[in-house]
C-alpha cells in the first residue's frame, strides 16, 4: 500500500512539474509570439478581408483550399491537397516530441450578407440544385482560417523553441456535416502522423473580443434530423367523421413527442425535440391524406440520443393506431444522413489549456463557458478508435461597445448565421493566434 501511495505521489509530482515547466516555456516565449503577431497583423487582417469577400459554400471550397495550401507550402509544411473533398493537410516535422493537430473549418453559408461593411461579400454560388445563391462567412470560418494560418506561421517561426510534429488540418464542409467524416474516412489518422492531441476554436457572437471561453466535457450537442410522413384518410372538410384527419393526427403526434423529453429522459440530462416544419393540406374544405413534418433532435449523451430515436417511431406508430390507421399506414419516420455527434472536450486537456490561457491572456479574459445545443463536427476527431483527446474553445469576436449597447437597449446581438454578423477583426485575430499558439506549445 505504501509503495502504491508513493508511486501515485511521484506520478502526480512529475505531472505537476511537467505542467509548470510547460507554463514557464509559454510565458518565456510570449514576447516572441506577440512580436510575430504584431509584425504580421496588418497582412493577416487583409487576408481575413479577402477571405470574407470570397466565401465558398460547402463542398465548393476550391479556391479557399488552394490559398491555404499555398501559404502552408511557403512556411515549409509538407502539404496534401484535396483530401476528403477540398481538405488540406500540412505537416511540419520538427524533431522528436508530441504530435499536435490544429483544425479549422473553411466553408461559408448560402446567405446574403447585410452588414454594409466595405469588405462585405457579394459572392454568388450554385447550390446542389443548380440555383444561384448568395454566399457569406456568417459563422466566422474566415476568421478560423486566418487564425489557423497565423498560428502556422508563428509556430514555423519559433521552431527552435519546440520539438514535435505539427499537423494543420483545413477541413471543408463543416456546415453540412460532411468534411470531418470524409477526412477521417479517407485515412486522416492512418496516412499522416497520429496526433496526441487535437485542438480547434470557434467564433462566439456574444463573447467580447480579447476573451476566450473553455468548457470541460460536453460542449456541442448530438444533432439529428428526422422527417415524418403521417398518413391519413382524406375526404371532404364538411364530413370529418368519414375521414382520419392527418392534421389532427399530426397534432397529437407533436404533443406526444414532447413527452419523450419531459417524461422519459432524466431531468438532469439535456435534450430537445423540436418540430421545425409541418405541411399538410391543399384547400380550406379538403381533409388531405397526408402530412409532412421535419424535426431536429438535440442531446449530449449517446444513450439519451438512442432513446429518443427509438421513442419517436414508437410514439408515431401507436398514436396512429389509436386513431384507426391500419398497420400498413403508420407514419414513416426517416432519419436523415446528416447526424453530427456531440463534442466532448477532454476534461484534463481542457483544464490544462485553461491554465495556459490564464497565463497567456490573463484570468479576466478566460471564461468558463456553458455547453450549447449547437452542432460542430469537430467531435468526430475524438470519436475514432484511437480516442484522441480533443478540445475546442470559443473565441470572442464582439467589441465591448456593442455588448454594452445591446445590454442598454435590450436589442440582441447578431448571432452566428445571421446576415448581420460582423466580427471585430484586430483584437479577435491577435487573441486567436496568441491563445492557439500557446496551447500548441504547451502540448509539444
């Protein structure tokens, strides 16, 4: 027993001393990092504006990926293009040490920008159906890319101060949950150095520029999309007793679905079942023979997700049978092929990065953020058999003046995916590069 306790004490002491040594290294290098950032800030800001003016929607990031590849090659990275679609991977081998993966997403949204900025996007694109749509970086991926390239440059210019392998992953199609899946399926962890850690960031539309937010454990949610086709027995609106009204049946199903979370899921487990779309009928006096619904399902724990996905067809079936529908006409429940797993920030890794952030940015600029029900496919990087520890953090993008004005007037700030979302550039960019660079250095 004494030997066991002694071993644990020695192990804890070693880990603590190692963390202290890493923290000291970061603090020592901070002036050099800041010097590189300040020297390149104007060029990086111009790059951001160029990316913002030239967005490319999911699965069409050809020019964006070419720009990223070109810049990584200039910095001495071994670059692989068109990996998992328009994905780009840059590898910088710098002696024996840990392998650190840094990921940024690169796609824009099919949205018309309404910020009125001089560098606002006026870009157009073709959607999957060949229709012309506007394009905008309304989720901050242009900032993600700019920080990503700034970090790559800063780490390349400080090679003498760290040892290990840096893996830069520019991932396409995050908005449609296809990019991470495609890159991993193509052999990201088999064809390139296996990372010991994977880190990423995401712009935050309510957090002040100059601050970052870290959340231990579940950070983003499981997301599933479901279509339901409710069958009925149509007829004349004046004679409802001769029909089985799919609109009434659909209404009962909607109410029934709400009891899944309220009565079948533990109150301590977060979950959402939202019916976002319902369409049925063609005319005032016609009872139709079908109704269509679309649902979004949100959860954190996989067991909660699985329970909800089983409960939905169960509810639909038995409510329909109770209404008199035959077995061969029960509602058709279809899970769409766009599910995104929850992001679970590795707890010990996140704790470590929080300490690094506080030493780099100051405790007042590091926020304990809450889990959100939004989606992020970065979680897939930690869901392979290798169980890579991952961490994604929030990057503040809003000026204090805008936040204060919002609180004073009661008017909300433009959210992510809003055509009015406009990140502050200078402080946001510098904070992103400084924090991500410091995180990487602490992990080598």
